[in-house]
């Protein structure tokens, strides 16, 4: 995985029922978000969705196993950098941190 940055982008979780831990982003995601406000908003929307999907999954399937990472993928054609602007959001199994990255940065 490429170098991670603790985000100064002020990304915040809208629902604290699912613990994301520290939110980190890769250099590519960080650089694009710092130069494109619409992309930064897209990241926040995706992070909120990631948490909501995790909570819905937990209600339907039961708690996410401690040994399992929880991941989501989001795509927005407005951001052609890094392919079709697909981003991945991965919350570690122990919920110590959540990383937002482009697939080619894994």
C-alpha cells in the first residue's frame, strides 16, 4: 500500500454507531481532494455511505467478524483521474482505522 496520510480534509463520520477509527487517505486521494472541492465532497458522501452500509449489514447479517475488514467501492465519472475515479474505503478488522484510496494505490 502506498504512503498514508492522516487526513486534514476534515472528513467526519455522520453516524458513530459504526466505529471507523482514525480516517486516513492515500497521497493520490489527498492530493486530488485538496485541489478539487467537488471530489472532497464526494469523499465525505462515500464515507457516510460506507458507514451506513456497514450498519445495515450488521442489522441483517449480525456483527462483522473481528477478523474481517469491511470494504466499499464507489465510482463517480466526474473525476476521471485514476481511471473512472473509483475509490475504495477499507475499515480494518479491529476498527483502528479506515483508509480511503484509489485501487491502484493498494
